[in-house]
C-alpha cells in the first residue's frame, strides 16, 4: 500500500511539473488568470477535483 502512494505522488509531481517546464510563459498567464477569479469559484473547482479524486480512489 505504501509503495502505491509513493508511485501516485511521483505521477502527480511529473504531471504538475510538465506544464511549467515546457511552457513557462503560458503557465504564468494561467496562474494570473486563476488568481483573478473569486475565491468561491476557486473553492468550488477545488471541491470538484477532491470529489473526483475520492471517487476514483474508491472505484480502483
């Protein structure tokens, strides 16, 4: 079980690091757009991501 968690973390780090490595300017622009969004919109989006992740974990 612990090995799978490290594997999942490694995959997340690879995915998260790909965009800023390949397209740093576009990544900065995207972050600027996100920071200009209202907090409740960001919270709803993050909540959807968390729920989706939990559902995926429970179904695998």
